[in-house]
C-alpha cells in the first residue's frame, strides 16, 4: 500500500530546524519566501498534505500557515488555498550582484539557421497527431540505437529520390544533429586507430573541435576556384567535405575533384564524410546529386533537418557504408538517444508529402530574399561582389582589401550581427585571406528582413578601397 505522503498534494521541499517543530517550520517557510525560492503567487500544499509529507501534526502546519498569513508572507482565501503573497523579493545578502544583460542586436544575418518563424507548425502538429495515433506502444520504449525504423525507411526513400543517395534503412543512423553524428564518426575512426582527418580550409570550427575532442588532428586541404583540392590526400583516415554547397565559400566541388576524392577513398580505404547540410536549396542550377551516389561503400552521407525545418528538432542522419554501420551504432550507444515522437512525426511529415511542399515553399521564399540582397548590394555598393549564390541559405560578399574588420564594426554599431570570412578559416590553412562577409539571408523573420538588409548595405564600404 502506498505511503500517504507519496500520493497527496504537491511537493514542497522544506527542512525545518531550530527549537520546536512549529517554529522550525515557520522559519523555514518564511526564509523560502523571503529569498524568492517560493515565488509570489506559488500555491502551497494543503495543511493535511504538508503534514503527511513532513511527518508532523496537521495542526502544527495550520498554525504555521496562520502565523505567516498574519505577518503578510502568505495569503489564504476560501477556494484558492494558501499562496505566497505578492511582494518584492529581497535576495540573500551574500548573493553576487546581478548585472543587467546587454540587449542583443536588432538584426542578425549570421549564417547557420533558417527563418524559424516559417516553421510549419500546423502541418507538423497534424503529422504529430497522426504519428502518435498510429504508433505502436513499443515505439515509446527504449529503441534501436539506429533510430526508429519508420523514420529510417522514410529517409531512405526521400534521399534516394531527392538527393540521389543510395540508401538502405538498415544503414541509416538517426542522430541528434550533425554535431552528434560527427562525435559518433570521430569515435569510430579513433577506435580504428586513426589519428588525422582532412578538412576544408574554410569551414566550421565547431566541427573541427568535435573531431579534435575525439582525438583526431584536422589537416586543411588546399582550396581554389574549383573548390577543395583532394590532391594532397595521403594517409589520412578520412576527409570531411561540403561538396554540394561549400560552407562558407558557396561553390560546388568540381566534378573532376568529386571523382578524385572517391578514387582516393577506394585506393586507400579512407572514408569520405559528406556534409549535405542544405542540399535541398538550389536556385539557378540543376540540383547536384550527393557525392555518396558515386560510391556508397566509401562515403558517409550526413544530412539534417536543421536548415529545412529547424535546428531545435535535433534530428540528423548518417547513411553509412556497410562496414561502418555496426561500429557507428555501437559508438552511438545501446539505446536510441533521439526522441521517438519527433522521429515518428518527421517520418509522417515526409511520407505525407508535407516535407516536399514545405521545402518548395521555402526555396521560393529564400530565392526572393537572395535576389533582393544581390540587387540591393549591387545598387548601393557596386564594388562589393556577391558569390556562391546559386544555392543554400547564405551568400559570400567579397569586400575591398583591408575592409572586413571595419565593415564588421560598422554592422555592430548599427545593431546587426554579422560574420566575416576570417572566422571560418582553419588556423593551419595556407590559402589566402580575402576580405569577405558570410551573410545568412535565411536567418531573419519576414518582418525583419527589410531592416536587416538595409543595415547590411549601410555598413558596407562606400569606396572600392580605403583612401
């Protein structure tokens, strides 16, 4: 039979101390209210429930409540119970002073996120309801470390159709974001004895740091107008690339180099990790198929819902070569670490066609933004050149020599969060350091887009070079 204190009322942690039970309880309650641990308006347990919880007489609790009501710390009304009175909370005297945080920027063109205001809430909710209504009870249990089979099956069909990926549900691993996927791959490579992984000269330091945390040294490859050059690949265990839309330079890996990196993997047994972070978004060209389609036995395809939907979903996937599948699942853990309901919802969202409809609508919206950005920059700062604009959610604005720092300071003064190209350059890279901005035009909500674009153009250099 359950103990009474396990089933009554709401929980309230108190540690009465001092002479006498009533005084100890009164002092503990008063201190909890005075310091703000019990916020104004908080409803307290009934005297019966708190007495059972603390193992004391109900009258003792009722008397303590009465004392504190009389002192003004609590209020008691018929039908609404006993609550903490509305008052100014005084922090403890030994508490560190709190500094008011600085207000954030008025606008952001930082790359990396889509327009979160465009998340398809209604359609996602419908998919969630359908998925939950039809999910078997076992779907709510600890799951396969590879992820829900419903999502892996839906992804296999979608990726084959939309990205040219040769996928099998048995070889797909669902991850909590691309970063999680890189942690898994880093652990697998390190367990195989790998010590180095080649990366692009420009990319995300967060990814390099994750690989370093796994014990892998990152070695940057040369970069030119045809993209990353795999010609210097030798005995590295793997290479990490963004071949469909290089981040942050924005180009597509030349077809000769796509073939060359696959040949290297076949010849050496190396692994190519393909980060297809925004592969659905292309505007002025035919879609570039996934590199994985050239050799699924040597290429790991990494995709994500972060750009098409929202990063907060924490859903990404790896399509693995056969010899890596079991090791990756083992490295991920013995149970699924991604929420089953979100996985089932995404599977339903894809299977129902809602994902395709959302991507097409988003593609049109982002293309309009890109067109407006390119046109406005050309009009107001003709000496600033936009490149890498055929796909993705960001554009590279090449600046006159020596103006990147000043432009970033001007943007900050105007309340615009903006990133320069230098922050994405690998510290060991030997490539040049052109002055440029990496502008994420997917980030602002629709109502803020015009203001963000105006702030950007106002911050751009007024002359081709410093005079």
